[in-house]
């Protein structure tokens, strides 16, 4: 039941014309399952943050001998990347897919969560037992029994998560409203992930096991990794629309147009099996077509939604000024920072020439854009999970600190790439750098440190919100 005052006529007209882009939160077993996936994602970010601190310490003179394996930096870096991207993103997806599901096959959902949690725990501790790090794109690995076993168990959990999603997702229906458009986007993300799993299985069957580690894992995860970018994009667009609605913006897109844009963003995924049928996974054509598919098919829906959301935010500011309720401020910060970082990453992508550190600058911008949007959704969900709202000042500063640190990190990479610093080469102990290159890499390191602090503050904000939860776990969500 709506408890807020009747909105002004102009705002009401927009709401009636374009619909509310929000999701209902169930109060049954689906909520508990979603909370489990949410906890897994936050735990993965916390573990990746601890590993990031250990990464710095392992390169500190006099402290390296305290670590259990000689190449601890590289093996810890592998686990840090997988936890902060692969596990975090899929746990975030599991949270939204569980909320957006019917009560069917909840037991399968719990088995999926338990497998994913066990795999995540194994991935986290694997660096302490050594192994050979392989810095493959999308999913870097440690060639050790512990890490490969943990990654396999986590993957089994994701397979069950997606299978349940395919059979337990609600129908969108013919009378499409804003919530239905978001459900369409979430359902599309499940389909994209299913295609990614198909691509992974196909590559596993086709890639020669005799290849060396770097070539083998690069080819194994290349197709699936590209398809997963469509999943992240759909989840990002859903998050932008939901956060825009939460802060009172009225996005000037009808639900049918939004669903059409989601469909365009998903359509290119179905070309993936055709690429596998036409070209061998070890061929240059297969490699290039997957890249072109992601570059030209995955981004078609992003710009229209981003422009509409920014327009809605501008209209909200023009009507109500910049002052917002305290609980809205972290959501607004997450939304604008996510759009800005994702946009910066996209623009850098057009400036890439050759294999230099502009490439990681590009995908850092895109990945961080998705991460910050997921953090905003986490802040939106916490009161709906029965927790307190996160401390507004802490949560708002956390977003800007994390986003600002990542922006500085990206700027350092672009600066260094402009002066010729190559991607995936040894550090200054092996490669002599100019003053300009050193300054750029120093900027990158400082930004990374600030971002690590911002990431740990996110975990702290979530812990505070959980610790301050009301006794009645079904506490009402904050009023609009």
C-alpha cells in the first residue's frame, strides 16, 4: 500500500506513462535463498580485499619471506581477480534471480548455493598451497588440485543456479509494466549465462589437452567469457533502471521499449553456437568473431538506457533540487558513478591500439561500472532483507571513494599506455621505464590502493547494516 504523499501531476503522469522500474521482494523461502547468495557475494569481496592487502605486503621489502609460497603475489592475484569478478558477479546474479523466481525447486537452489560457497572457500585458500599461476583472460587460474577443484565445484553450483533459473523464472506476461520489463532483463541474463555454460562445455570438449597451460585456459574460457559479458550488461541495465526508480527519477522509456532494448542486447548471444559450428575453437576466426560479437552486439542497448536514465535524473533534479532523503544518497551515488565509470571504460575502448595497458583500463572501467551498480543494489536490498539501511554518509563516501580510486587507477593505465607500457610484462625490475611511464604506473598503484579501501568500506557498511537490523526481520522497507 502506498504511504507516500500524492506526487505532483507531472511526476504522476510520467509514472503512469512509463511505469515503475522496481521489483517486488518475496517474503518466503526465495528471500532466504537470495540472502544466502548476497552473503556469498559480500564474503567473496571481503576475501578478495584481504588478498589484495596481502598482495601489497608480499611485494614489501622484508616481508616477502613471511609468505608460504615463493610466487605468492601471482597466485594471490589470480584468486583476487576471480573472487572480485567471477564469484561476486555470479553471486549478485544469484541474488536477483532468486528474488525473481517462483517458489519452484527451492531445494535445487540451496544445493547450488552450498556448492558455490564450498567452491568459493576453496578458491580463497588455494593461494596458500602454491601452484602455477596462469594469467588467462576472463578466468585466470592456478594450476593446483585445490584451485581447479574449487573452481569446478563453484561451476557446478552455477550450473544448478542457471538450471533452476530456466525452469523457475516467472513469465513476463502480455501486459508489460516496468517490473515486467526488469523481469524480462533478468530472464535474459539467465539465458545468456546458459549459453556461456554451453560454450564452456563445447570448448572443453574441443580444446586439445596437450596445449601448454596459458594457451589451454585462454581457449577454454574465451568463448564463455565473451558471452558472460552479455549477462553482466543485462544485469547492469536492470540495476540502472531500478536505482533510477529508487531515487525518484522517471526514465522516459516505456516498458516495451526497455524490453526491446534488452532483447537487442540478448540477440547476439545466439550467434555463439554458429561461431562454434563454423570455426574450430583454436582458429583465429573463432577468436576474432567472439570479440566482434561482444563489441558490436553487446553494447547496442547500453547507450539508449544510459541516456534515458541520465535524462530522468536531470528531470528529478530540476523538479526537486539536489537535496535528497539520506537513504537515497548512496543509491544516487552508485548510479551516477556506475554510469560514469562504465562510460569512461567504453570511451577508452575506442582508443586502444596495440597490446598495451589501455586494454586493462578499458575493461577495468566496464567491470567497475557493473560492480558499483551491484553495490547500489546491495544498499537498496539491505532494508528489504530485514536489515537496517546502511549508514548514509559511510555508504555514500564508500561509493565515491571506490569509484574515484578506480578512476585514478584507470587514468594511470591510460597514461602509461600512451607512453608505451605493454600489457602483461614484467615490472620495473626487468623492464626499464621512463619517468612518464613510472608516474603513470604510480598513479595506477595509488588509485588501486584507494579502491581497495573503498571496497573494504563496502563490506563494513553491509556489516553495520546487518548488526543494526531491527528485531522484526520483516521490517518495512524505507518509504519512497
